[in-house]
C-alpha cells in the first residue's frame, strides 16, 4: 500500500533562489540614489547623505547582492514557504528584507 503524500514545488534550492531574487530586487531599488535618499529621510530622519556616503552604501549594497542568502536570517520565511507550500509574503516576512538592507544603511547613516 502506497501512502499518498503531497509533493511540494519548493525545494530548498528554489526557496533560496526566490529569497535571493526578492532581496536583490529590493537592493536594486536602493541603488537608485533618489530612493535611497528618500528612504533615509523617511525612516531615519537623515537628510544629509553626502555623495561619499552614498557611494559607500551603494558599494556595500552591491556586495550584498552577490553574497549568499543568509539562511539564518531568512529561516522563518523559508520555513513558512516549506510549511504552507506558498511564497506569499506577509508584512513580517517583508521586513526581513528591509532589515538586511537597513543594516548596511545604518553603518553609514550614524557615523
């Protein structure tokens, strides 16, 4: 007798690829200087981003884009995708992506 198991389309590799794509799409938004300045102003009340700081932020964001996905950081999201067999993002999960980008921004905003 064969057990009827529900297969999932979400392998670990596909989940990591999805997280990488979502993370990198967000990073690309921040590589746009206008978006970067607007976000720094709205979220951190920082209005005086110098051209030098902007270049350092962009450099670090580009490095983040090519870095491997931090599976510890995104673990809750990855588990949710496995359990629900769905890639629908909640606001809480969306914040994981912003937190990673904000960690780069904070290095330069509060110097």
